[in-house]
């Protein structure tokens, strides 16, 4: 799944939540180059206004909302990767 808006919303949420708890902006300096690359590509695809709007949307999410937003993206990705037929896991039916 390649969705620059989702990436920027999550970046905005992570930045805001990090600031709220007093966390360092860069938790893993060796990964900074990848973060910057992702941010640059998303900015190119979304444009300045789209990028800032998505970042603000993320920054306005509560922790629970950010987790739900992230999980919804993962659920959508998982669903798109699953075959059309339903799978039974532990007696539960998933489609």
C-alpha cells in the first residue's frame, strides 16, 4: 500500500504525541534518512497544502484515534491481500 496522505497523517500524529509526552523528535537517528525521504516524497505527491493539511489532521488525533487510524490502514491492507474466498481461523469466519 502506497498512500502518502496516510503516511503524513501518521507522521503528524506521531509528532504531536511525541511532543505531548516530552519524547525526542528523533528516537532512532539511524532511521532519520528514511523518514526524510518519506516526507520529501509525500510532499512532492501531495503538494505543500495537501501535505500540511494531512499533517494537521494527524496532529489533531488523540492517541486512541491515531491507533485506530493506523489499524484501519493495516486492516485494509490485509483485506486487499487476502483471496476472495473466506478463511476460517479458530472457528471464526473472516472474509
